[in-house]
C-alpha cells in the first residue's frame, strides 16, 4: 500500500483552534490536538461532549468551521488529504456490515473494493477469532461477533489512522486484547489510533495517554499517569 508523501516529522493529526458546527450549532470549540506517529490516544468526556464528533472530524467526514486541521501534514479538504482517506479506518458504534451477507462475504467484498485478495479477508477474520463462524450471516451473529468483524475490516485495510468509537462495547474481556493488538499494528506501521471508550480503566490500560473533551470547548490532557510519559516525551 502507498505511504503518505508527508515527511516523517509530520504528526498524524494536528488540530489548531478547530471548531465544528452541526446544523449551525457549535459542537467543538477551539480544539487543539496533536497525535504523533506510533501513538495511541484515548478520548474521554461526558455524554454529548463531542467525542464522536471529533472522531468523525478526524475521519474527514466533517469540515472545520474554523481553525486548521491537518492529516500527515495535508490540510483537510486538499487533494493530498483526500488521497489519505483509504488509510483511515473508522469503527463506529454500530456495525458497518451487510446484514444479509456472511462475515466472509462482508470481508471479501471490502477486500475486492480495495484491491486485496480474498485470502487477506479470510486472514483478517482469523485474526479476530472468527474463522470458525465466517460463513454465518451477519444478521445472525451476536453483537460481539459483529463488533469483531468490524475490527477485522479495520485490520484488512491496514490503516494509518485508526478511529474506534465505543471501542470496548460488546467485547468480552477475552476480546479486549484485540483492540490493543490492532492499535499496536497501526503504531508499528507508523500510524496512530484515537479511541473512545466509556470503560475508563480498560482504556487507560490500553493507550499511551488520555485526552479529555469538556463541553466540546477544548481538549486537554488529563493528569493520569498514562499521560505523563507522553508529556515528558514531547518536552512540554
Ligand atoms: N447530527 C447531529 N445533529 C444535531 N446535533 C448533533 C448531531 N451530532 C451530534 N450532535 C450534538 O453534538 C453534541 C456532541 O455529540 P457527540 O455524539 O459528538 O457526543 P459524544 O461525546 O460522542 O457523546 P456520547 O458519549 O453520548 O456518545 C451533542 O450535543 C449532540 O446532540
């Protein structure tokens, strides 16, 4: 897969004073956030604070009303930024699966759309522990199985920016390491992950640092131990 043209010094995400309005209502206000290559960032905040909106912005599904937003140095809306879209994986709250297709068909469809062999789809399903049920229709699968299939979709597309909303919802404790394994894969290829979860202990254990959104107005690092190492690394 083609790597972004940006230099190695460019962070994966750089938001400076970014505001997002939805239906003319301000949802994010003056957000500053930098996510470096190799990092895994946990996003926390109360219901309605703007976590999903921030993930949707990072997925380039929303346009900033104000401020500057860059992915690997490419300004949002530019041709360079659009070219990076196939390298963004966004796993939302609800499974992005065709209910009437089997898990294998869902993955193979995505593989063909993205120019990958069927074997890559089967490998991704095996990686999330679903090889044995690959021929079940998605509609007949449990929430956790559907969730794992969504994670397999993210594995398949080899993302450089992994965005997980409600990362731990529907996953039992034995499946939680999958999220961490996926984030580690992304970090190893020089990408980064931004992950929302209401399971704060699990999230804290899985990420390099936590970032908190308060009323959509600003993004601040929390003072938990997980944050300190990154702050020190950045020399802040
Ligand atoms: N499509 C939309 N139309 C109108 N308002 C919206 C829309 N999407 C989000 N909002 C509003 O933006 C604010 C932030 O929503 P968002 O879903 O980003 O919050 P969140 O932090 O992810 O919440 P939760 O923890 O409940 O999932 C809320 O006040 C919400 O009502």
